[in-house]
C-alpha cells in the first residue's frame, strides 16, 4: 500500500532534508537534481517577470526564498504542517516575513481567489496528486487570463533508459504482453535477463519508500491533457540527466554524478529518454 505524500513529507526528518537539498553542490552527498530544476524555474520567471507568483506545495520554502530575494512578489503554501513550520524558520533566518508561507492544499487551493494570480509554480508537487487532472484544473482557475502555470513532472520515458525493473515494466505495457500466451511471455522475460534487479542494489527512490506519485509522458502531455483543459504549452525542459544507466551510480557514485551534471541541458532531445524529470511551461488561454 502506498504512503500518502502528505504524511511522508510531514515527517520531521524529511522537512530537514528538503531544507538542505538546495545547498551547494556536493557530489559525494547527492546529485543536485532539485537545484537544476530550480535553475529552469528561475530562467522562466526572469523571462516572464510575473507581478504575482504563488509557489503551490512550497515545502521547506528554499526556492521561494531564492525567488523573493531576486525581487519578485511571491508567497506560497503547503499541506504538511511540519514543512510549513520549517519554511517559516527558513524565512526568518533569511530576514523575510514568515507569513509569506501558509497552510494550504495544492489539489484544492480554496484559500486563493480565482483569476487572481499571474504565475503559479509547482516544483516537485503536482505529480504526488491522486487527482492530477483535477489539480491542474483547480490551479488554472486561480490564474488570470494568459497567466503561467509552471510545474515539474517525473518522466515516464526515462523508464526506457534505466535498463532495470522500470524498463521491463515499460516495455511490458508498450507491447501489451498480457495478451500473449505463457510460452511467449516466458521467452519475452528472458530477453531482459541482463537487466538490473534494483532490489539487489542500493538504488533507493520514493517508489522504494512506497510514496504515491505518478509519471507522465512528455511526448503526449500537450495533446492528451493540456489542450483539453485550456492550457497552451509553451515549452518542456528536462533535468536530472543520467550519463549512463542508474546502476552505475551504485558502482562509482561521484564520477557518475559528475558526468551526468556535465550533460544537463534543458533543451537536449536526449532528455526525453535519459532525464528523469521535466518542467512544463504552460499558459491559461480559456
């Protein structure tokens, strides 16, 4: 059974972790995926220069603080009480008003007036929703006409390049293996005999912690979702590249992270397959 993201992010140890994740790059400790994601958000904010920004699901508030210090009018909210507490501590440490962040639910942000915001950010938030489409619709309601909704998602196509259990699952769905007889299924599974069994290695992510989340296909999200709910796609930008399949991080952690960092390019076509995350920049048109 999956753990509620709200409960997971409300654990005290996780609030501390998400305060630290935006600190200076240290390849020995971790890969700076969140920092690379923030770079993309910052570039878009600087491009559009929105008058009023809301950070939906702002967590411990570190990106919000960075944006506020750049001179933008921004506030935020989060459903996890301990995250909000941590965010207020971080605001105070940075000599900012702790009331910039409050409690709120990004799936249904009833505390925000409709048609009142120029730009809404969802950094590592919306893909934890069990009502993803409804969440986007509710967020869109808060935007003024032509307002921007910028959010990050987990890349479903990355499963192809992992060469592990995720790849097997992806191809099984792609080929609809369930339709075939046991003899074919058995031969099919043998094709993947050299693929990594993640359970044998220290390859941990939120899926291993049983936290509910979703993945999305960057090739289809425009036509299958955004266009249908009145959002115009302006761009897709990739982050958290993997220079080689994830198993190699377990073998040579620091070099794996350094080489992956070198190829981080938000507009590189390879991002469709070897980046585990992407940022969607869209706009309210109706």
